[in-house]
């Protein structure tokens, strides 16, 4: 991965949110497979990320906190 393709902050939304099939989504098994693939790809490239878990409000708050922390560390 080149420097131009790197970001200062990676937020990874975990698959802990309830699975709801709305007719357009992958199957739950495919979602789990894709999740593993994404995590392995990030690890392979040495990309650290913030794992975001919880209900939708908790996820939002954790994302906001991660962004605030990133700017406070500058």
C-alpha cells in the first residue's frame, strides 16, 4: 500500500449489529466471510483500526470519540 492510499484513522464497524435481510444484502454467512476477509486484509497490510461495536447510538458516539482523539493527538 502506498503512502497516498493511507489514512490517519480507520474505523471498522464490527458485525455485532443484528443481521437483517432486506432483500439486498449478502447472506449472513457471506457477511461473516467478507468480514473475516476485510480484517485479514487490514492485518496483512499492517493497518491499525478502531473496532466499533455496540448499538447504533454507541457506535456513533465511539466514532465521534475516535475522531476527537485523533485531532487531540495532533
